[in-house]
C-alpha cells in the first residue's frame, strides 16, 4: 500500500506533492484528479502513479489528502465512504469544514487531521497549521504527519477552534503580501526604477525582513524601530502609513477573512 494518496491535483495538491517527493519515495505516493490530461502531465513530471478514481486512490493509501474545493467534499467523501477504515488517516485542507463534519460522513472511528497550508508550499516555504487528536495516533503516525507537512515548509499544531485564525494568519495572507509587493514596486517604478528591478528589490526585502523575524527572535516592533532613525526617511514613511490606516486595514482584512471562513457553508 502507498503511504500518501492525493485526491485532487490543483495548485495546492501539486505543491504538497512536490514537497513530499523530497522526503518520501515516489512509489509511496499515488494521486488522482478529474482531468486525465492533468493526471498524465503530473505523472510524467514527477514519476508518481495516478489512480483512475477517488476510491482507487483511497484504497491504495493510508494517508488520504483531500486537496479539493470545499463544495465538492460531500461528493468525494461519498466516493471513499466504503473504502476508508480506522487504519486510514484523512488529511483535510478545507477551511470551514471541521473534523466532526468529516467524521459524520465517514464514521466516528475515522481519524482526521485538519490542515491549512498556503501556496508558498510550491517553493518549499509553506506555512501550515494543523489540528488533530494526537491521542488517536501512534508516535510513528504523528512523526509521519509532521514530516509530511515539514516537507514543503513549516508546521504548527493548534487546537481546532483556532483553525479559522490560521486561515487569516497564513492561509489567505500571501495574497495581501503580494498586494504589498506590487504596491511598493509601483512606488519604486514611479521614481524611475525598472519594473523588473522593482519587483526584485521589494520581494527580496520582504523575504529578508521575514527571515529577520524568524531567525533573530526580536519583536517586529523592535526590528521596525531599528530601521527608523530619528527624523529620518523611514519614520516619515511609517508615519504616512499610519496616517492612511495601514495597520487597521490589515486587521480589518483579517476580520473579513475570519468572518468568511467561519461562515463557509458545509
């Protein structure tokens, strides 16, 4: 039996598959998706075998990753209902769908890991929040779950009631970062820097600033203060951002994201 079975091979499923291949052998992975053309393309690129149906994929894997849109979960769960057993591990990526929601469809003895990864997984810098009842998993299974999510970035384990907050903090927020990069690059282009150079300058700066937070352990406010010389250019830029409600806009975006996530229809 294969270790991992991916049901769905969109952007997120593909990113996770690519990461997993850096840690697990390709013959321990199987996948499926509705498009035969997509299956053949991914299989040719990765060497991973694909299944002809969701049921076949689930029947050949212990860890079953549901990398599909929330609106098709019911159909997928119906496909695999008679396949999964108490030995299976369901890994759900859908915001707004709880562990109990899935257990109600598959059975209370089915073990579920709820996860929220993000698209930077495609370049090995993903951030994933996961939630599951660790008492239901062996040490080896917990280690496999950790290795899987670590194969395409970093992972944190949180109580399930915080998963909507994970969507806000890392699931949806790459879009905000891309908007910031685009806007800051626009500002640089305004003063004569080429578009190509502007994107490189800004993106590398965002990458470096994020790495400073992660590796120095310093509070972001302290790192900001370190750049702001008294009466200098940076503090004037910071003041302009504050005058335009920069922080409040980010918090408002988080609130909107949280409300949308919490209100997703099952």
